[in-house]
């Protein structure tokens, strides 16, 4: 069996660590499926396109029911983002904490794939910043920027703890042991720059605690990190992606929303890099041998020599 079963059954959820190193629920994670064939067969398209997010006509534009003019005049961008995603206005504490999340990863020089990809694209297409911005966003995933995988891991670890009636320490011990046995990466641990402590994570954790958003899932994730360091002897940090997952989890955001929120957090840096590249960079950048480009294929050969 390729997948490592951690949780046998809890509220009809079977939890696994799969081949892609991520713990995931065995059940369908999306909402009620709607197949286009159903609409074609019935001829009824009344609910084919529907949204609870906004309404717009010639008289008014409503965002979750609130007139956009009122939002423009009264809300910050952080409050508007929260309202648009969650459908309700944030409290003062929620606003402060989400604002801290959005300020967590504005840029990190070239120590991620985001800025180089954005600048490479901008160097080849300087007429508009949009392709470069899009390229930067497309690098975000399970190994950089996005807290989605860490949040999935935290939630499934929590399911294990609850279903097994385990303490936080017992759950951490079991989870780390299973992950190490299966040689599976735990998302949100480690960083190429910060060897022991990620200062961004510590700062965000401080704000989360001050705002009252540091609960059992956060403590479990910290315990897993502590156990991992203890067992492996690798003093790697709980990085900012993992900490963002902790905090946004406590705030009630879905892991899918977290990926987008992280992209928004990094957006200011991407825009700045792309504009800087267009104005001051090198047209059509390359990777020279001096910077690590290396050919590792076969030596020169010819078709006529093939039998």
C-alpha cells in the first residue's frame, strides 16, 4: 500500500499521507458536484452561474451585501479582504492579525523562485508588468509562499489527535514517527536562510497570541515541530508559511483561501521586482555557466552513427 494510513475513521473521514507527502482526507473536499451534463439534459440553467460574493447592476455594486461606496469610504483593504472572503466584517483583533499576515512576506530578495521567475519574464516582456506578475504568482506552491499544504497537514494531524483520543504530545510523537518512517516531508519546516528560528514566524506568533488566536491546533503543530527537532537532531525553524497556516487556521480560513492570501501578501514585492526589472534590469536575462548553468547530457553524437 503506497499511502500511509494515520487515521482509521473519524466522522467518516479517512486520513492518509499520500505519495505527494501531504496528508489529505480520503473524502471529496469540494462542495456538491454539478455536472454540465445535468444542465444540458434538463435544459434548466437557473443555478449554473451563481455567487454569494457580489451583485452589480446599473444602480449599485454590493460586496457581500454592502454597497461598494460605503466600503471605499470606511474600510481598509485588510477589512475589505476579510469581508470579501468571509462574508462578514472582521473584529478589531481579526483586522490586526490579518493585517500582520499580509505584512509577513512582502519580499525575500532572490531567495525563492518568486522574484527570479517574475524578473525573467519581465526581462523578456517589458511592455507590461502583468506577465511578470503572473509568472511570480505561478511559482507559489507546496514548497514556497503557500500555507495551504501546512494547513492541510495541521488539520489532518488534529483529526488524528481527536480520533485517537491522544494528548498533544502523544499525537506529535506518533505523527513524526510515521512521517519519518515513510520518509515524508512535513510542510512548514525549514528555510534556506533561517537555520534555527524564522523571525517572521516569531513576530506573527506574538501578534496572534495578543489577538487571542493561538489555539489547540497551533500548539499541536508546535509540538510536532519540537518532536521533529528532538528526534532528528535537525534544528530547523517553523517557517513563515507554516506559521501563516497556524494563524489563518485559527481565524477560520479555508486552506484554499490561505494560498490566495499568501499571494496577496507577496504581491507588493512581486510588483516592485517587475517594475524594477523593466526600468533598470537586463533585457532577456540568461543563466550563464558562472551562475550554475551546466549541461549534464550525453556528449556530441551523430545520427549516421546509429545502426
